[in-house]
């Protein structure tokens, strides 16, 4: 496997680069439920498990971790992607080969050793592959449940990503962090039941998020990145001055 070798300097540089790319690609990035991620227990790791609807899912955690939450974050990434984009290793990513059970177990053990007894954060995408946000039912690999069991004491938070055209020229990003699930060290974690529960919690966040966007009920979302003004915004501004 490819282990993580974080570089604070490279994380800042790459984060700044992706921040500019996001501003040019999206009208805005909106975040709900940041308090569920920021209000964590000391010396208890946090696992942020997310759906995986698009390529930008690999980039947005870098921005959120470095510029919004400001925590010591790591992420699990497919080994073939790590080989293609080697710089992610310096951002705290490490590899997993889901098709090889032995390699997958090795990556999970590495993740547990990295997190156990610390306040570190791990981003993980239990679906394993890019999957449309509307796909139901969700299907997660069991790896996340195994990791939660191995960590013993851990907090897990679902994170829902969605990309939508709303009222702007370019799409907008909506990110919803659900309520935390704190697992005590003495709890016995059943793998299949835990995986099913994680799927249900994620489906709930995705369904609520979809309804909020459809109804334009977005008061709970805070804009964390504002994109460059689109053509219609510039035209409205010109008309307003006139």
C-alpha cells in the first residue's frame, strides 16, 4: 500500500490551487452542519464517511479540512488514483485496493493505527466508486464498519455531497454534515448491522438535502466559498448601476 506522508506546506499550496479552481468552476460552495464536525471529543478520532457522486469529492475534503474545519485530516483513496495523482499522498491520503481483501485489511489496520487515541480525522467513501446521488438503495463496503470496530472509541459523521444547478450560470455545491454517532470503547460493533445503519443514515441526509434544494429551503446552509461572479450577476450589476 501507499502510506500518507503529509506536508503542511504542500497542503497549503495545493489547497490554495484547488480553492481557485473551485471558485472558477462553481457559483458557490454551501455547508450545513459544520458544528457536528467542529464539536468533537478530545483524543477521540473522527470518521467522516461520505457519498461519492463526483470527481470533486476528492478535492473538497482538502478545502474543508484546511480552510474550514482546520483539523488534522487524512483520507483513504483507491491505489490506482494515488499512483496517477501522487501529490495526494502529501495531503494525507493513503491507498486501498478494495478488490484485494488482504490489501484492504492492511489499509484498514493502517488507518486504525493512524487514528487510535488521537483527535485526527479520516475521510472515507464507503461506496468505493463514483455513484449518482440518486442511486437507491445505497451499498457500502464493510470496511468502514470494521474500522469503527477496531478503533473502539470513535465518532462517525455522515457527509452528503450534491452538485446542482439552482439559479446561477454554474452549478453549486451543497455539503450537509449529519449528527455525530459516538461509539464507546465498550460497545460491541456488529459489522453487517453497522454497515446497514451507516447506509440508512447517509440515505436520510441525502433525502433531506434533495428536498431542501428542491424547495429552495437553504437557510441552514452557510456559503463557505463564493465563486467568481457569473455573466448574469455581472449583467444585473451593470443594469443596477444604470
